[in-house]
């Protein structure tokens, strides 16, 4: 059975999505359209490019995520690089290494630009970002026309780079429109879980599944020992707000909730042991979800008027 899929943002916690995808693949589900925010955008783009859960597990379990903490010339300055990075580059880290890494993976599948993700004249991939200049949600590739950019010629790795540019952590991507510069950052600050994005009027041909990360209650903290720790808590508060209270019942029933086992968004030094635990959390969560999921019942209850 085909499904459309929407993946929430969540940094390195997104490894849990791979286990859920593996479970669905084993049960015969095939992905049609996919969308995502931040880490979810990474997974969505690679799934749309043709990577299987096993391929992604092999890639991501071998990869050292600390390589994504690359710095530009300003950020690399001793002692003052962190502060100057925030002032000049608008972030502690660059994000360039990530973009190059993703582009390389997409090139291996022969899908680099949004025009490579078109099927039956419809885009199979949507990426969510935030334009903090005009304080608005950006759906890529759709909204690129507003910036005078040909959506089909835009590189997917750049779009995902926009979506995962955690404010203050990674420098934003700049888009120039005439005399104005737009700063594009992590889509999670406006819509971390856009499960609505593929909804249509009436009865859908197949379901849309949401993949949402469920964080434990935060532990109390005595005080901050560094500016970086303080900034990271600001970032995590922005990106990890408990959206469950805002999810309507029709969306909750089609959402796979995956416990994140206390892993934080920016835990780039995550061990392979913890990666495996996250993977199994995703697998078991999808398995539990499918035990009660019934598409016909969903349609009768929420889509028939």
C-alpha cells in the first residue's frame, strides 16, 4: 500500500525514523509523497531519492555527526570565535559540511534538484523552512517563486540546509530578493510537524502517516555553566515545544509517536549504542501503531461528510 509521509524535526533524534521506516517497508508500505522539517527533511529527501531504510542505517550509523559542527573563518577564531560567529555569521557553526554531505548522497541516486523529484507533474518532496525576515513559513519548492527563483532548478541539498539551520546554532541561508536579504532558518520554529501538508478535500487515495518524536519531561537544572549551554537550551525550547496538545484527533490517530529516550536535538556525539536504541524505538513504535491502524475506519470517522 502507498502512503504519504511527514517527518517531524528533531536533530540527531531523527535516527529513530529509520527504524519506523524499516518496519513499514517490511509490511509492504511504499512511500509516495514525503515531506519534513529539519531532521525530518533530511530523511524525507533521502527516502524520496530512493534510499531504503537499510541503506540509510548503514550510512548514518557509520557517520560521525560531529563533522556537522564545522566553522567558517570567523567562527574558527580562538577564544572569540563563538561570540563573533553569533554576531557576524548569526550562528556558532557553519553548516557547509552538511550541505556538501547531503548533496553527495543525492548525486549517487541521480536526484539533485527539485525537478528530479517530479512524478506525474507533481512534486514528490516538500521541505519546510522559516523566513525570519518576513516571519513566515516557507514550503519548498512551492514558495521559491516568491524569491524570483525557479523552483525546479533549486538544489534539494540547499533546501534541506535551510530547513535544518537551527537558529543561533547554524548560520542561516541568505536569499537575496532585489535589495532585500531574507534569512532562512529551521522550519521547526514555525511548523515542526506539518502533517497537514498533503491533505486533500474528500477521501484520500491512501493515508498520510505522521512521524513524530516524543521527548521525556526535561530534568531540572541548577544553573548554566557556559553561554553555549544556555543558547542550546533556548534552541531546544524553540524546537522541542510539546505540540501534542495542539494535534487534532484526526491527525493524532495517523501519527506514529516515537520516544526519543532522552537524546537531545544537538547530541552530535551520539554513540552507536544509542543510535541503535533510537532505531529500535522507531521500529517498535511503528509496529505498535500498525497493530491498531485501519485506513477504512479512519476514512469513515474523519474524512466522510
